[in-house]
C-alpha cells in the first residue's frame, strides 16, 4: 500500500457572494494594506490516505470532495497529492 | 388526531426539537416521537420534522455531516412514498445538502446572526402547507440564523419559479437570499424546507400563531 498526503482546496464559486471575504478585505484595507483588488476565503483540508497507487487514491479523494468536502452547488474544489 | 405520529429528528446539536414537539403536542394535539439520528426505522411515524439547531456543530457546512446519518439515508424511501417532511432552519439546510431540495444555504450577506420576526409573502401553497392564506397573503414568523442566505443558479431559480416550488419570500430580505426566497418545496409538494420557525409562532402569548397552520399541515395526506 502506498501512502499519500493530499491537500484539498475548497472555494466558493466565483458567482457566490463571500461576505466573510468582503469583511476581511475591509479589515485588510483598515490595516493599511494597499492594492487589494479581491479577497475570498476558502478551506484547506489535509488528508493522509493509503491506497494501491495514485489512481485508486484519486478515485477516493474525488468521491470525498464531490460528496462531502465541497457542496458543488456553491463550491469548487481542487487538490494536490504527494506520495509519502 | 387518531394515532397519527410525527417523528421529530434529534441530531447531536439539534436545539429546536423540543419546541417542535411542544408546538405539535401542546398546541395542536398531534402525537410526536423523537427519532435519534442513528435510527433508520421510520415505520411507526407518519410525517417527519427536521428541526432547527446546529447539527454536528455545523462543522464543515451546515447540514453537511447530518446528511450521512442513517436516518437521512432512510428518508429517501419515506419521501418517495409521499409522506410529508418539514425541514426548519437547520432542517432546511440538511434537506438541501442531502439533495431533497435544490440550492444551498450560505452565510448571511451582512454576516450577522439574525434573530427577528419577518414578514413573508406566501407565493405557493403547493403541498397544502400554506392553504390558510385565502384571506391573508402575508404571514409573520420568527427567524434565527447565521447561514440562511438561499443560493441557487439561474437555471434552478427558473425551475423553482416555473414549477411553483417557491413557498415563501421575505417581504424585506434580511439575509441576501436569491429572489428573497425563505422556503421551497419539492416538485411533489410533500417536502417543505424553510428558514423561518413556525414552531415559535403557535401561541399568542409568544407573539403570534401564524406558524400553526404549517405544522398542522403535517397531517395532510
């Protein structure tokens, strides 16, 4: 069995308003940071997972992302995968 | 009401389960039974309420974890059989997460947790949930949520409008919901999800009775 470290990034779709991102952008500007054009908040999920090769692990992660980690009505996801 | 029994689902983190039970039993004389979320036996209940609260602490997304409970798995057959399911607040979030209703509920536009009475327009009484509005097209119900902004894509919204699946719209949109949507039904009409709390408007002493009819509608066939 191979072990992989997976980092899943879940983001609100561009068409979905992100009030938390807007509030953080506003605070960033108050802090004095200049030039911020956009700020959106997502989630990062780290998973360590075993499987028979990368393809099998990708299948598992695809299922997890599609059914649990992201709500694809409002969120997109992508992930990176590293063999340990 | 004969032996008609409404199952009130209890998840870890539900906090309106007793209110729903109180409103049904005390105000409407309808028998209730608490259903622990790990139960998948729905044989002795005739309708189901998914109450408000914070199932599983709202971890990941509101309703996202509850969706995988044995009870929600069993709900598919229950809904297909035509029995009635009412999802209130967190219950509505669970119904969208699990695909019984379209769209999703996201953080309020102003980021506030809003606890207030709101005026609602009855748009459709599909399923008979709001048939009491012949003389009254607007009702007032309490809301209490941080993530009640209904969102769906334009195709879904068109379908909701065309098929008359929008049950309730806010008169003064408090949370940024698409098209002011506060509650929707499925196509058959036997599943209703709404952010306002009808169980908190069942007695004049607590501010109103506009929620009574919707709860009473659980016994409709």
